[in-house]
């Protein structure tokens, strides 16, 4: 069984996360769900008649593959339900990492339809499902699998608890899906064409996008974005034109007073012929004519890969020579 999670601490099974509603004008909160299963990522349906949420309602989920389902609950319930008043919305064997509903009721998710063979890593796709509830047999939208959807880069300066949402939403009146993805050490916002499956990168591969939310039409995105020499800034990205501007750079003053170590990206060929991507953080004022001690940090690929993300730890080591 799982008892502790990164950035959350020890799990409190007596106080699980449940769905509540509260009047927009203020007032008393009302609980909609209860019981021994937790719920997360609540979102209103387009027509406002239900609240969708993600939940793994297996008795002992730690003995199987990672799975969750998309459920719906009515906001008009007079008393909280433990499950009997819930509706199953999307049903497939695999995780629902993020989801959004199109105007016609179709549902897109970041997920993977798993087979019966467990793997140490499963790369997620953008899936699309249509029809009456419960929807089944979602189809993969992305035509290529060069991008790992729903993933971010490993870093020690990403926002901790309360960090924000996984960027994922329909855009261009449902003709496209905008999502977060990683590729070759870059964390980025990408556009997936809902018809052709073409994947187009909206932010540079040299950046680290980790969190963000969109306007209702999916065009404008407020993102946390940094790179190997700068912790995340708050930026505004236009998903239609690709224009990007910084709204707030909270570390600008501090960074103006220090000289960070330069970061060099390189590739090398491993013993089995595979090309491996790596980064070298050099001390400030690095002199290639001198010999320097080397600290080797091995991590990632495909699990929580390193990349163009700011690591305070690495800069401290490089700053110490």
C-alpha cells in the first residue's frame, strides 16, 4: 500500500479528497461525495448539469497497474453520495492524467489504454472519446509519438503544493487540443490537430513549461516557464500565433546579482549504440585549460527526465568549483 507521496506527505485515509460545491456569491459549502475513495480534478460539464472528476475506485489499487476513471456527480444532491449516485463517464484501462470536454460533449484525455503486461514506463497519448456515457474505446489523436504528453522535466525549483494544473484544453472551437509535453530535454506546450493528429510545438524546446491554465476558448495560456539558467517565470502564450511575453519574473533581481554556471547540452553514444542526451553545468569563469572535479548525476529517460530546467543543486555544486 502507498502511504506517502512527493509534495503531499503522508496520506490521511480518514480525510480523503472529495467533491464540494459552494455558491459563487458566497455561502455555505455543500459536500457531494464521501466514502473510502478519493476524488480529484473536478470540473463542470459544458452544460453545467454535472461535475466531472477523476477517481480510482478499486479496493486495492496498489496491486495493479495505474488506473482511474472519469465520473460525474450532480451538483443538486441534497446529501453526499458514496458512489450510488455517481455516473461513469469514461471507462478505459489506464490513467486519466488530464481531461477536457468539447462543446459537442466529446472528451479528450492525456492517458494510455494499457494491456495486461505491466511495464516500468508507459508513454501517454492524447485520447479522444465520443458518444453516450459511459464512453469506451477512446482513439489516439496524436499521429506521432515523439512527445511524452502530460510529462514535465525533473527540476528542484518547480512550484510545490498548490502548483497549478496540467496544461490541457480544446482550442480553435474544438479543432485542436493544446497540451503539455516533453521531447529531447524540453518541456513545452504543443498543439495537436484533432483531425490529422499533427503535433506542433508552441514554445521553444530550450524551455521548461511545467504548469498552466487557459482561457475558456483555449487560445491564451498563463504558464510557468523557465530554462536551465532561470527558474520559472509567469508568461502569457498565444496558442494561435505563438506569441509569448513575460508577465512576472520573480527571480530577476536575484539573478541580476549572481553569475550562474553556463549549461552545455551534448549527446554521446552509449555501449549499445543508443544516443544519450546529457548536460554539463560548468563553474562560473570556467577555464578549459584547468582540471576540475566532476560530479556525475544519472537520472531520467524515460522516468522523470532531466532537461532544460533550472537546478539549484547543480548551480551550487558548480559554484563551489
